[in-house]
């Protein structure tokens, strides 16, 4: 079984839409797929799949603690794809206990499927991070805005901290040092992980070895969603550089996906975009990502070389250029055919300009806050 947890540092980046459409793409390729909604407390995957309200799901399983989790699998409109609802209406289901979390993972491993795709909640709660770490190849979804890329990086940083906590056992010197940092919010925000790890290697080599073993199995993957311009693809490289320098981890780039107004139309029609319009640029990007996942799985390539990781970013940049040209070509065809009037085109440009200006204001506000925080830090 290939487990693919899908997470995001913040909401609104299209994580659940990607989880649903990617599941369908894998199922259409003939793979047996289970899509699990673990965005507990805010479950909405059933709506994206075009399913009605479902009364039972993971919440029911946890409330009863009887039977198998497979008893709650639901057939979808797509061959080879089964769905496990999140069941958000069960009180307290979003706040899992350690035993419940372990029970879910144990039952997941017993499912008869080739791919288990887990749609996780946005943010960096312990539950979300732990399910993300259930696979060394979890997928982080973000978009090119400053806040989204920053939160994606922070999610991965919290994942590394969680690996540290699991590696440094109670009573060890490494755990004592780690706990000191965790109780000082200022220190933990500024900690330089490679330096901390080097420090621990000197006074607690056993804990250091445990950490190196666990972090060596952590190879997250990135999807950059909601692009407007091919230059946006460069944001993926910035996230990667930050992860390599400050977290001492690297990650593969699975690909880019452009923003597409057809997604909203498909959602309102209660159809995933890949079923609503398979020829759409967005749908083709999903198929590309699914093909990459299948090829990696078939080759059993658990560990990519540095060259292969570099090539994944180069390929994504090329895909961004090609998709942009196709996107422009499609707009020109619509304009010349009369399906899209000049007024529609102007309105589209105005909308995009408004979004760009909003992003600029958002970035300026964040920069101001960062400068203010830095000035206060210098005064201290």
C-alpha cells in the first residue's frame, strides 16, 4: 500500500480539491484507491465528490470502537475508488486521543487498496502532523502567495520538530534540551535545526542516531497550486532552499497547477474538475502528477538522488511555461470564436488585477510586521 497524506500549512490552497481529483486520476489508471477524509471537524470531501450527506464515517467508527474501518467505506461514482467519510457531526471527533490516532492508523494498514490518500486538515496540529508523518512521502500543497508559502514551510518545520520529539526519548539529555526550547517560544522560533542537531550529536549520540534514522525516511513532496503566471513557479524553489538550509531536509516537486475558473463551475455542478472537463489545463496537470506518483511507486524509488530532485523542479518550471502558453492560446481561441467577448476578457483581467493588488497589500502588511518585529528584537 502506498500512503499519500495530503496537507497544507493554511486553508484556501485547494488541498481537498487536489486530494479528490488525484484519487480519481489514480483510480482511472486502474489502481485501487481509498480516499479518506481526515479533515475532522470540517469534512467536505463528500461534496467535492458529488456525494450526498453521509451519516456514518470515521467519527462513527471512533464513537463505537467496534467493527472494522472498512465497514464505513462508501462506493463512489468512479471505478476503483472508495471513500471514507470524516463524519464531522460527531462531537469531539476533531480532537483525537493518542489511542484513537493509533487505532485509525492500524486499521488503515489493514485496508485492501493500492493507494490510500488521506486528506488532512489545514494547519499544524499534532494530529495533522502525525498523520502526515505516517508516510515518508506526504504531499504538502501550497500556492504562490507569501502567507501560503510561509505556512507550508512552517508546517514542514513542525514536522521536523515532531520527528525530534519522537526520536529523543524521555530522560535523555537530548529530550531535556528539546523541552527547554519548546518552553521558550522565542527560542524555538529562532532555532537553527542543523546547529541544534550538531550540538546534540556531541552530548547524546544515541538520540542523534535515532533522529538521523527517522529524518532519513522523511522525503515530503510539493504541489504548487493556483498559479497565475509561470514566474510563480519559482516560489517552489524558495521553499526548497529554506527547507534545505534551515531544516536540513529536501523534497521532490510533483508539479504545478494553474488557477482555473472552470473549477468553480465544476464544484457548483457537484463534479470534480477531472470529471467535469478532463481536457482542462487543471485536469491535465492532475493527470501529470498522478503519472509521476505511479511511476515512482512502480519503480519503488523511495529515495531520489539530488539530481533527480533538481530535475523535478526543472520539469515543474517547464510545465509552468507550457501550461501558460496553452492557457493563453485557449483564451485567444475563445476570443476569436466569439465564445469570449472582449468585455469578458477585460473583466477577467480586472479581476486578476484586483487579486494581484490584494496580494501586494497583503505582502506589504506582512513585511511591515516583520520589520517591526525585527526592530523590537534589536532593541531587546
